[in-house]
C-alpha cells in the first residue's frame, strides 16, 4: 500500500486594484526597497505601498515632477533613491526630500523611450532605451551612451531591447540584454559585445526574439523567446 501525504493548498491571495488606490491596474514592474516599501510602476504613474495604503506619484505642477507617467522599470540605489524609466526619460526620486531628478537622453540624435533600469553590484546605474545602453555619470549628473545594438537607424525595429531585458551576470563583469534579434552580452571591463554577429553559429546567440531575462539564486540564467 502507498501512503498518501496530505498537503495544505489553501493559499490566501489579496487582490489590489484602482479601487484600493493603485494608480492603474496595468502593472509593468515592482520592487521592494530597504525600508520594506513596495514600489509599483504602471501605465499611469508609480506607487509606494506600505502594506496598507498606496501613495501614487504622477505628473505634478512645477518643476519637481515626473515627466511621463508610463513607468516601465524601477530600481533602488545604496542611498535609497528610487530610479525609474518611462516612455520619455530616466528619473530618480528621493523619498526623504520628496524630490525628482529627470534625465533625457538621445539615441540617433533624438529623444527616445526607455525600457529597463538596473543598479549593479558596483554601484552603477544602467538604463536601456529602444536600442541603446546608458550608464549614469555621477560627476556630470547625466547618462553616457555606452553602446547601441545597431548602428543603422533604419534597423532599429530589428534590434529593439525588450522590457525586462537587462540583467547583470553573476561574475559582476558583464550585462546581458534581450533584443528582438537575440541576446547581447556587454563586457563592462573590455567593452566587448557578444551577439549573433560577433558569435555566428553560437546557439546561445542565435538570432531570435528574446525577452524576460532572469538570473536565479542558483546562478542560472533564464530567458524566453518566441
């Protein structure tokens, strides 16, 4: 006879939406900061959640404001500032001062929308736009263009960086980007770029639509393609 062990599957879920104060029901991203707050990016601003209440952040009057309310990515730096990317800019928000700082970057000579933002283990802030990787320059208080996934403006649609498509590797020496033409690996130290063009025939860098990069606690890399 086989012994069957019972397992309790009575999970309890709480559902939060606009009726509870969330600024929008379409959520793009979520992080938990050092203070225990959840920060939630949506198509209508971003929100701070303390476990009981939502505090939405949207466009304000005056200069101390978010410039665009479609928030695609969020991260936190060691000072506790929240950094985010929107359809038109990169921003940082200092909760202790209730202060916004905004950064507009250009790709191929014109402003662009942004998809991802990352705070790495060395304390650097990285962000991606449609086809560009940027790094925060603290001395200049701005973002430097580091690389483009394509050098031809008419091929932007073939090399777009996807949302949730930027992670740091476990050796803390490279960044991985997911694009509609396969994976890109940027070596931070050597500035070498690995992709389907530089690594022809390599199965990892095959030319395919990739998205949703993730590094597990065990050090494995996960990604999805179409």
